[in-house]
């Protein structure tokens, strides 16, 4: 095997990233994300949730227990409404699929690197060797 320089490895990594970004899972995720951003009711609910969460933080800081309970109930209702929208389920599923895909690629690379790279410990203080273990 001939030596490969760092620049070549980085170029290959960029090529791999480009290949991944062109996969169907990425396209589905981006499409679902765009639909959510363009969905008026979803955006209204998200804005209301953010506002209520800020109010909840302030109420907890001021120890307004009755208001805290009211806000928590309102947040629960908003979340139920949000997650009742089929588009949200589609978005979450595409997000899970994409994450699983990327994690699989990372695992393959990690496993391959772990099996290929071994640090020599001959003549090295065992304490230093423990510090030098290659972990991804």
C-alpha cells in the first residue's frame, strides 16, 4: 500500500460527505424540514411552545407554583397538538432514519480505524501507554 498524504484523506472525506448528502435519506429529511418550516400551524405552535417555555423558566425562578402548573398543562396541550400533526411524525421518522444512517457510517469508520491502528507499547511506561490508547 502506498502512502497517502493528509490532503488526500481530507479530500476523500469531503467526497464521502458529498456522497452522503446526495442520498435519498437526506433528501427526504430536507423535504420534511422544508414542509415543517412552511406549515403555518406548526410554526405557530412551535412559537407558542417557545414562549410558554420562557414563561415557565421565569415562573420557576419566581417560584409561582400555580402559574407553573398552568404553564405545564398548556405546554402539554400544545405538544399533544403538535405531535398530532402527521407531518411531525414524518419529520421525526426521516430524522431518525438519517441519524441511523450517519451513525452506521461513523461506526464502520470507527471499527475499521480501531482494527487498523494499534499503538506500540514497547519501552513505554504502562501509565503513559494507558493515556495513549486510541479511542474514537
